[in-house]
């Protein structure tokens, strides 16, 4: 098993069957020791974060599978904090697909002139480039096409899948009295098809319960009923 | 004649016939005393800038008219630095429509990961919000629609008009051995139609000649053959 990539929150190994193994770590993104799913730097390490993130990811990927959404998920080994996934190539050096149900965070920093903090958004999708040096700039469909990062058809697939996926997740969280504010997904190409990759956990979504933001580890307990 | 708006580079008066009068000033945008068409602040005042800007604007609007493009331009009084224009309402508090033929400036600051400084771009259009406090954030078609700033049809009209207009301007500048790198336009609604408004001068375009950037006042002389 060969280590092929060391990420901020996961390491990636190549398997002999052509699939990949993701090893979830306890590191999370944040700034100055405070957890922030939108941050570019590893801000802190939280015991149990890798295992919790994996168990939540397994739960959500299986939920999506049951709802007919194809993803890169194959199976998970929660004892070893690993998940087997299909091979996929990312667009350029990676895109982040953000889906928003509430106007908060960077959305307000950009569009605060025309939006009210916390106003409802209808699964609004935007794309940013993974580029730490340039602070993950937002990018339009036209620019993505022009820079040959993806085709117009791939963009539309990615956008409609994002809205479908996020509505499924939002509805499931609502059953646990949790409200999904926004979430960050990643897609890749597998056999010419655009599929959801990476993880789905508290580390890349903003969830509120009883008016308070839910910590990623608390989200594991709430969603998995522990 | 009533003053209705004082802008960074122009004042606006209401006329009795329902049209408006734009008074061109000698102030230009820039930072620390250096001219920069992309800057949000009045950086300096240049003698003759208002008159030069108006004469160039008159020239370009008349060129567009001759090419069948409807704009807000009615006529110009170059002795008094004023231009009469049709009434128009802007989208929200105003949008800037940027058309790029070369990858430079803010394009490179955002997409430098995937572009080479100075590479050719095929009349690439992007939109930013006029919002000094938020540094004129870029915005997507989806966000413009969602925030009710314009409709999908208006966006497509604005994009195709921008590309047509800028190709006309680029071809005309090329006849004077000048190369248009990028340009910033503004559109508004007039009787339910999207039309080009504001000015077209050295103050909102980046032009090169013999490998050197052309100063707005030099552009007046070159284009008008003075």
C-alpha cells in the first residue's frame, strides 16, 4: 500500500485493486486554534476527529447511495479510520463546491450589500478554486470552461448533483433538529463521469441546532444517535 | 438643471427633456497618486482628463452607433465637458462588466494558478459588484439572478453586447497600433432594454502600444490623431 498524497486532514494510499484508501486524521482546518471549515490552514488537532469524521462520512455516503446518488465511496473501516474509494481525478488542482441554505460567512463578506445576514438561500451553488496562495478565489462557469478546468456539461452535472445531494443531507439533518447552513463538497472524474468524492462530515459543513453552531464532534453524536 | 449625483470622475445633472447630462471631471481613479483604472479611489487629478475622456467617449460611442450598437449616448458638448445621455437605471447599486483580451491584473491575482501572465483571452467577460467596502467582489450569473440584480436574459444580453462592443473597440484601437488588454463597461436599463451607459475612455481600459502601457491622455491623442 503506497502513500500517494498527504492532505490537511487525510492521507491517501493506492490499493492493488486500483481503488484508493483514505486515512482520516485528527487534524482540522481553522485559524488561530479555532475550528473553521472554510479555513485553508490546519488550525488544531482534535482527538477522535478522524474517527468521527469517517463514521459520519460513511453514514452520509450510504444515505446518498440509498437515494440513488453515485459517489466514490466503496466501504469504510471505522476501526482503522480508513475508507476505500473509487479512483477519481480532480478538476485542475481541485475545486470546492459550496452549497448555501443561509447567507453567512464568505457569502456575506462578498454580497452583504444585497443580502441580510442569515437570510434563506435556495441551495445556492458557488465554486471556488483550491488555491491557498490566492485565498480560494470564487470562479464562474465561464472562467472554469475557459481555463479548461471542466466543460459546460460537467459544470451543469456538478451543480445539479450538488443541489440534489445537499437537499438530501439537509432533510436528514432536519430530522435530528439540525439546520444545515452551508456545506463544501468536492467532485472528481471517474470513467468520464462526474461523481462526489472526498468526505462529508462536520469538518466541511456549518450546522446549527437550537440557535447554536454544532461542533463537528457533537454532530457525529447527534446524527449517529450516540 | 439639477445636480442629482456626484461620482468619482463625473457629476450627473437632470435635464428638463427627461435626459441626463454628465459633466466630466479631471479626477481619475488610482492608488497613491498612480493612475489605475481598477482602483476604487480617486488617486489624482490630471489637467485635461475630463475633456480628453469626453472626446474619446464621444468618438467611441459614435463608432458603436455606426456599428449598430444602441447606447445611452445622445450628444456631447466638448467645450463644456458635458454629454447628454438617455435615462437609465443601473442594476442594484451598479455592476462593472469587465472584458479581457489578455490575462493581467486582477484576473492573474485570482486565476494565476491556471493562466500565464499576458496570455490571450477571447473577450472573456466577468462581472463585479460596485462595492468599495467589499473591494468590488466578482459575482456569478447565478448569484446576480438570485440576488435579483438582473434576470438570466438580461445577463446574456449584457454578456453578448459586451463581447460585440469590445471587439469593435479592440479592432479600432488595432488600426492605431494599440492593443486593448482589458476594459470595464457599465450597463443600465432603458425602457426595459439593457444598454451601454457611462463612458468609454482611457480611464476604464488598459491599452498597450509598442510594449508600453498607454496613458489615458496619450490615448486621446493617438485615437483622435492629434
